[in-house]
């Protein structure tokens, strides 16, 4: 009986308990909230980048034709305008990186950059339809686009990388593929859409041809906003630009101090604070020792009662010093990138000028000169697809490991492609010019299709070298410096444009005689100059770049990238 009583007390509520039983719900439980980040977020970021690139390349691909036909610019003037604008567009990402890291964050910087690019493209569409606006307002439209690029370009790659957890093997593998798919996605969009855009600009209307990129930029903005609920959005964590300046100033102030161990000086290396837990702690390295002087505690009076520097422009932490060392360590490969990208600049200007003076009629269809740039994009996207979807799966199936081409191999291949591009372009240009002179016409009877190989090599140069260099920058720098990595990447494009302008003007100056036009580059008519000589000169510079990379810069690349990548691949293979 006692057992029964006890059971009754525990299985039923007491007489005094008036709490109603919980309601029975026949509805299914709410679905769990989806985690932010990953490929779910990246698809919106890639969509934003694809339409932004479609719009910007809708301008770049045919800008040479537009300036020559609507503004009557000659060869040197046209190339200078194009290169200076292109250089400025790739220089503004440094400002965008600073604002993003210090104040706005990557999400807001991308947002404002998209709006500025859209307004710039609208202005260009208006100037195309209103000739009276061209002298003043066209530069304004190009300026707005350059400002917009400053917000989009440094943050798009970094914001996409933020969506992956690189602390896991899966996240690191996804990040490596992201770099290739980042290039692939917008390239496929360009191949499909620019075929229409360039054709409309050339054969239908420049107004409609610039209105389409403006609509694409608006679509880019909308897609980016739609994916807001899926993003991992990090707050601004401060900019490294000030820290870099402090280290340089501090090292210069202590330039007379000895770094020998016998000096008895110690390094200021405090632990990270709780607010800096998202920051990767960098260990002290032996490279670029001069900057270590900024972290030397030469006198106890340099620290206050709490152990903090009294003058942060004289005493810096090891963390700040190592950040600068990482950036300085990028420079050898950065210079290599400039040499690679100069070749691509030639195809965007002189290559299109060759197309303008070639026979563009194929089976009663006239090929717009701006379509030549599509060949580069097709080759770029084709190689990335083959590499990611065919080569890597087959290599893993045979060896049971993730075997990726090393950064060094890809950059070397890209430089070789750059050399082949210039040599082939020189041979084709000589034959084009001779055929035109023989017939006595401005447009050569030589088919525009013979220009396809040089544009194909230009695309392969970008597919191998540019993708590898972008991946190197992002992997080399810690997560908090990824925006800066994107800015440095586009800064190399800017430097190549400015350097190309200097080279062209120097060649024009040196080869000119008594005020006459240069026999290499002068005038609008390519039939009256020997552009093939200039191409051979650029090919020689590319060959020197190949020697420089293999004899000097690749040493640092192998030391700091390939070993890190190998250890990561080993971890992933063991986990698999």
C-alpha cells in the first residue's frame, strides 16, 4: 500500500496544485536558424561582384573604341587617358581599405562603393546621349566609378573570405576554392553579357550600351542587400596604416641602437587584450631586423606604471612590427605582379587598336573590336573550370591527396604566357601592317580572328598569375588584414598602368626625331608606325621579370607560403 501511495503522489498533481497542464501543440517545431556565412552567403557576394565587374568591364572593354571614335583621340593621348584612369581606379582601393578597417567595416564600404559606381555609370550614359556634356561631365562619371571601385575591390574578396571559418580544415579548403570561383563567376557573366553590351555600344547606341552596365550595377546593389541576413559581418577593428607609420618612425628614432643580444635590451611583446581576441597573435621573426628596433625597450622610463608605452611613436609592440614585416615581405612578389599585368594593359589599348584596323567581317557578320577582350575571359574561365572540376578531382582520385599547383608554378606559367602574348602580338601586327600597306587602305585585309591567340595568352596570364598572386596575398596576411591584402592586389594593377604610361611616353620621346612623330607609337594610324617593336620591348621586360621572380622573389614565396600550404593540405588529408 505504501508503494502505491507514493506512486500516486509522484504521478499526479496534489489537490492544492491549480497549475494547468502545458498546452499540447500539434504544429511542427520551428526550423532551426541557419548558420550565417559559408557558401550560402558567398553566392550573394559573388553575384554582387559579377554584376559589378560586368558593369565596369562593359566600360573598360570598349572605352578605347569610345575615346577614339567619339573624342578623336590619337594613339598616345588615348593610351595615356586610359592608363591614368585605370591606374586611379586601382589606386582608390587603398583609401577604401583604410575607411573599411578604421570606421565603416567591409559591409558598409561595399554598400557605399556600389552606390558610387552606379551614379558614375549613370553620368556616363547621360554624356553618351548629350554630346555637350562630354568635355566636363565624362571625367566626373569616370571619377565616381573610380571612387566606387575603391570601396568594392578591396572589400569584396575580404568580405567573401570572412564567410569561411579558416580554423577548420573544411573552411581552409573552401577558402582556397573561393579565390578561383571568385574569378570564374564574374568572368562567365562577362563572357555572356559583354557579348551583348559591346555589340550594342558599337552597332546600336552608346546610350543604351552604357545604360545596360548602369542597370547591372543596380542589380549588383540589390543582390548584395538581399543576402544581408546571411552574412557574417565583422565590426571595424582598426587600421594597420597608423601602426605601420608608428613602426617606421620608431625604428628610425632608434636607428643607432644595437640589436645584438649583448646589448641587454628586451622586446616589448605584451599579450593580446580581451578586445583583441579576434586578432591573430604574430610570433617574432628574424627577417627585416631593422624594424625590430621599434620594439626595443631601451629604457624602463619608456613604460608607464601599467606597463604601457608612454610614446607609441617611439615604442611599438612586436605585433605591430610583425604586421609591417608581413607587408614588406609581399613586395618582391608584388613587383612580379606588376610585370605580369603590364602585358594585359597592352591588350586593353593597343590590342583593341589593332582590332579596329583589322578586317572584322566574318561570313557577312562584323565582329565588334571590343569582343576581343572576351577571348581573354573565356580562356581564364575555361582554365579555372578545368583546374577545379577536372584536374583536382582526378589528381585526388589517383593520389588520395589534395594536390594543387604551387603558387610558384602558377606564377611562372603566367609570366611565360605574358611573354608568348607579346611575341605573338608582334608577329601578327607586322603581318597586319604589311597587308594594309600593300593594299593601301587604313583597315588591313588581315582577319581580326588572327588576333585571337594574343588575347588568349593574355587571359591565361591572368588565370595563372593574377589568381595565384591574389591567393598569396590573402593567405599570407592574417584575417584582420585581408582588406589591405585586396587593396595591395589592386594597387599592383594601378602601378602597372602608371608604369606602362611612363614606358610608352619614354619610348615615344626616345624614338622621336626633331619633333617628328615616333616611328614606334606616334599617331592614330597603326599602319604608319611599328607597334611590333614596342611589343618586343615588352616581351623582353617580361623575360626579365621571369628571371627576377625565379632568382629572387620566389625564395620568400616558398618560405612563407608553400610550407604553410603544405602543412594545411597535410592536415586536410589526415582528416580525410
